[in-house]
């Protein structure tokens, strides 16, 4: 990875760095006026992706699945392997983010990188990204609600969680996150900074408790044990399914890309935010994964429990301390959902700015008081609540809808990377670029996305019943069919991809002061 030495000069006024002037010039060159406030520093941009990836939320939510699909060997070595593959994806995306630092992120860059049919490439990328983001907000809120109820059940043994209570708690969480996003971007930035330290300090506390708490730990060789309780006789297939634990965790790092228009020196800080978030998550996640694996007591008991990581905490440190540690995990999940909703909102804002959504004039408006896209915030909230609602009647139905979260996001990640590869030497990189490594990194990224997306759509348990059936392919097919019908019915005649509002000097005059 390298950076050009010839960075744009920054101007200083009254001792303060006014790099926003250069950022605005970049935005104007892409045809957009400045409507959002640049309050995100480099750390803030990193923080949003690090918070969305959220190792505490991801690992605690999916650890039990991994215990039955590959066991310790896949949980640990699968984490390492998937982390490396995701870093390839992040590096390839970061290069594109440096060239096109806009809130539109994936769909904008897809429209700019395509040689032909720019509107179509942009359209499908945008809708996959939108559905994936909404699904992520819903899924994270649902996971938080589930763990909140696990805490309540520990605190008051008479408490019995129900599907209706889970949906209601999820709805309350998402609405509160919407309220937080309604106010200034500075508040979101502050909360994201807090979330980074919450995650890191929480990690130290949880890992420390798992190191000193249990009376005994598993031997070093335990990490090589393989377990296949998926019901499938093919061990390789069962182990491959276990890779989904890490794949599910490493989502949402496009958040740094979506926050480009609110980040100073975005051509450098946005790509750095993506790669640093993945690298830090990979390292800290491995530490947490090892701590949990080596603290497993009765394997069958833990694997069969409702929340295996919680059971590990209870067995290792006792119910009282386990409840305190569980609050750390719940807090991390709430921060994760907040950052996810922020990223989702910026994608809606940008997609609507180019007229790609019904009622676009509503969703790309910015509050003159808070300088945030308030209406887009509440559209994101409403769509996430709509995805949560089926959980009132069926957990399977809810899982089917939000399962498209990961597939939708990663397919949206693949499109601009693939188009950048196809563009070859005609691609004009930004200050942050991969140089001669650009093509091999991009090829590996696209191939891994195709493989991991296929894994997410394959059956994940046997025997296959109405409850164990993987509805992700059906959910994805519905999204693609709706997008295709809509495209050929009306959209192709009015949507040509990212819109330019005029020459740089013209759009500069449209800036909100």
C-alpha cells in the first residue's frame, strides 16, 4: 500500500487547519455541493467501521454456530484465514474510496467505474447496499434485544423471554438510535469515539476474566479439535460453514466510505479508516476468540445452551460477574447498531440525491439546524422496523429477511472492485492506492466474496426442515427481482447513475454555509 507524496496543500486560518477547503474541491470536482458538515477526524472515521464490525457483538452472536460447525479448529484458524481475506476486500475498497470519497460510496463508484450501462451497475449496487445496511441495523438490534433478555433472565430467573418481547425491545433500541442520529454529527462522532474505548476496554476486561476466572483451561492442543454437529456427514462442508462466524462479524466496514463527505482529508482518512478497522478487529477478535475457546468447560453443555458464550462466562467466573460482563457485550451491540444506522442513513442520503429512491427529494434534504439528513434517518429506522416485524410471528421468517444482510453487503462490495479491475490502467487512483498490488488484491477480494456469499446461501443444518431451511437465496432473489422489475419498468428511463450538479465552480456556489 502506498500514498502519493503530492498531497493537496492545506490552508491555515487563525491557527486552525481548514482542510475542508481541499475536501470540498474534491467533492465539487465530482459534481456535488457540500451539504453535510465535516466533523469526522481520522479517528472518528476509523471508529465508525470498527464499531460496526464490532468483535464483541459478532463473536458473541455467532460463537455457538461455530462450536457446532468446525469447533475450535475452525473458530480460531478460520478467523485468521477470513480476516486475511477480508483485509484484501478492505484494501481494494479503500483504493476506490480514495478515488471517490462520497457518501454514495459503493453505488457512486460503481457508476463511475463502469464503461457501459452505468445506470444499471449503480442501481443494483445501491439497492444491494441499501438492503444489506437495513438488514444489518435490524439484525444488530435483534441480537442486542436477545442478549438483553438473557441478562434479564439471569437477573430475574422467573423472566421468560418471548418473541413478542424481543421484537418490542428491538423496536425501542432502533428508535433510540434514530433519535441519537437525528442530532448533530458531532454527537455521533463522540459516541463512536466512546464505542472504540468501550470495545477495547471491554475486551481487556472479558479476556482478563476468562484468563483468571476458570479453575482450569483447555490444553494448547485443544485449538486443533474439530467438531461437526451440523448434521451433514461431509466434514469439509461442515467446516466451511464455520467460516461464516468470522464472515458475519466482518461486515459494515463500508461505513468509513459512506462518511467521506463528513470526514476531513477524506481521500486519505476514509481508506485508512477501512483498513485500520479491519486490522484492529482481526487482531483483537483473535484474542477474544482464543479466550473463549480455551475457557470452554463441558463442550456438549456449552454447545447446546441457548447462548454458548454466556454459558462460558457463567461456568468460568460465576453468575454475578457474568452478568456484569454481559452488560459490556450489550453496550457494544448498542454502539454497533448506532454506527450501522448512521452509515445506512448516509447511503440513503446519497442514493436519494441522485434520484434513485421513491420520494428522493425528501430523503436527501438536510436539517438546517443540525446539518444532518434527518428524514433519511427516520426512513432507515422505518425500514429496519419493517424487517424486524415478521419476528413477531416467526423467528424463521425474521432470520430469512435479515440473512440477506451479509450477502447484500458483500455483493455490493464486489461490484466496484470488479469494475475497477475491468477498467485496468484507465482507473485514476486517489492519494491512497495499492500500486502494482492493485490487481492481485482485487482479484482475491472478488473471488473470496463469491465463495463466502455462496456459503451464506447454502443449507446450514441437516436435516433440512421448514425451520432449518436457509432462506437467504429466496430473500436475495426477491430483492433482485424487485430491483429488476423496477429498473425495466421505470428506473432505466430516469436514472443514469450518479448525477453531476454542474461544473466545480457552479456546485461550489450551491454549498450550504
